[in-house]
C-alpha cells in the first residue's frame, strides 16, 4: 500500500505539476500518519492543562496551542468553542506513532442548523428520528446531546445545530445535537441546511431538500449560477428568515458544493458514508467526488483475511475509511478503502495478556484483537512492524471495530495497533452493556467495571456529577463511555475516572 500511494502521488505530481505534493504527502503519510495531511472525523476528547491544549480526532491526539480555529466560517481562536462528538476537519502534521500530532487548523461546519419541524419517533431499537428544517435526522448510541437531556425535551420551533454525516437514504446521522434556542428570533439566527436537491423549478425559483421547499428568489444574483442549478446538485443553503407559515425556507445564500469539498492536492484519510454511488469509478464520499482504479485496495474490515473485498461491499450508504490524494479539482483518488459494516468502535489502552502469532491476534483486557492487512501497526519507536515485535506484558494502544451482529464472539479487528510506554492505568472507550448502581458495577464486553468512593463520575460536558446522577443517566438507555482505571484481574477493572461520552435515549 505504501508503494501504491507513492506511485499515485508521483503520477498526480507529474500530471498537475505539483512537485511539492511529494514532499508534503510522502510515504509516511500513507496511513494518515508520519506526515502532513487532513483528518475528517468526530472529536473524541478535548483536554487543556498548564502546557498544552489537545484535541483527539480519530484516535490522534493533536496539540492545538497554535492552531487556527474556524467555526462556521468564523475564526474563533478558542478550542473551548468546540464540543466532544462534533465532526471537524483537522489540518496539520501527524507523528510517526499515529497517535499524536500538531494541528495547524481546525475547521467545524455544522451539517444542519434550524428549527425542529418534527418530534422524535422510534425507527428501531435504540434508533430515533427527528426532523429539522424538514430534513430527517437519525439519533443513535453515539449521538451526544448538548443543552438538553432527552429527546422528549425538544419542541417544534426549538433551534438546534446538528453535526454529523449525511446518509442519503436515511438522512443526517447526528454525531451531536446542540440546542441553540427555545424560540426563533427573526433576522438574528442564521439557519443552514445542506443536501442533494430535487424538483428544481427555475420559473418559480424553488427546489426541494428532502421534504423542505426552498425558495431562492431572494438569493443575490451572482452568488450562484441559477441557470446551472439542477436536480442532484449537492448544496449548502442559508437563511436569516424563519420558516413561513407554509413551512417554506426563504434562502438568502446558496453554495453549490458538488464541485468538491475536500482541499485539492492533499493526502486525506476520512471516515464517511458513500452518499452517491454509480460505480467504483464514479461515487461520492459524504458529498465529495471520488474515484478508484485497478490499483485501489478494497477491504472489508471483518473479512480482511480473504484479501480484497468484493466490489459489491461498496455501495450507497456503506460506512468506509478512505485514504488517498485529491487532484486540483478536489476529486479524491482513492488508494485504499475499507468498508466497516455495522461497526462498533472501541479504543483500548492496556497490557497484552497473550499472543497467538499463527493467527495474528492478541488478548488485551480479556478481548481478542486481530491484526489484519488493514492494521497500521507500530513498535515503541513508531516504526511500522508486525506482530512478531510484540510480547506478553507489552503496553499497547488500539483502535478496533467489531461487527454488531457478531459482537458476542469478542473478536475485534484493529485499524491501529501501537506499542506504547508503561502505563499503570488502563483506558477504554466502549458501549455500556449493563449497569447496577447498587453494586456500583458497569459491564463492558463482559468486563466488570467496578467503582469505589474515589471514583470520579463525569457527564458528556466533562462536568463532575454524583454517582446517583451518573447511574440514573445510564439506566434504561444506551451509553458510550470512556474510563481510566486499574486492572484488578482478567475480567475486572476499578474505575478511577469514568465519563459518559454518548447517551442514546
């Protein structure tokens, strides 16, 4: 794969005359590590101490002391304006360990902002849907709520900001939902909605975004080419007006995004959905045009041992990790694409308990993590290596995925597997299976997470809360938590700090 991307970069450099591309996106950046690049994913942790401010995105902890922060096209220069769970684009350098880096720019653009137009309804077990500005918004066990505690607290006309990913079949998959206001203030709130348009009527100057009627008669001439608006275009629409009594959205700005959202001439590693699919030589990743060719490595995260995944695994709405380089028009030439079917993500920092070299798997905290062709694996010197460089007792960090349908087998596939220095604590991010306030025990992947009088409990806003409040949040709901603690035995951990990352009502 390293050779492939070097050839791809060289080919692009020759084609568009960008010799600097080779130096900025060299072989060390082929897996999004050891070079410069762009990471587009949700924030999993924010931290500030006496020396550094950091932001963790896709398992990489970026120092952000000198970063430029841009939020909805406005420079903020404050990390405190960002929230865990929000989807951001981080530009900067990534260390060879694949776990740390330095951010030069952090960009946040909300996926949708406006009034709630339809209250929550159940889609399936643990999955809910609301509508905002007529756009379906899916809430699952990774969605974080800010400014309110439960979906039942939302009312029609409440103004919310959505950050997430666009799934053209189901709508917007919300990573965060932030309550901005409980009422609409005309001319003081900017509403935003993006998606693929249909039913374009140039005479009446309207089109549809899902069920939302957009009136673009007030959009200044020259801000877009109205004669070029066509069904299927991917656009961003803004308005400073509330919905009319007929629920019509009066647009004040339109931006056509279909020409490419990714920065041109750069290496990218993105975790997104396929939002348009004609063929593997013509598809979109979260609205960004992308292509692959016979040199592209196609892999299924849960059947990597069979070699390349069948093309049929890559289709509309598939959840993928894609790595490659954009051309001068922002089209992503995909060098490697990994489909992650119904994936559940886990971050583990712990000690290796056993190693099966023949089957290339290790046991950490009682779970089996498999090393596959998709795994970026490094030793303590941050040099790419293989399983033979690891021993029982080594401390590792891993980002891994499991198939929800087969989660009981305890097997995980590692995307990243890195040897790290001694750490007396273990660290886990995973979904809660069960909780018992009376005994002070939480269950994760058949592990008992015990608590005591010294355990610190925190909510999604990193605020310290009581044990009773913590367990009441978990009761009857699905939650994704992160914890630090010490291992008691093979199936038990004593939590020193435990925080709720995501709650799904």
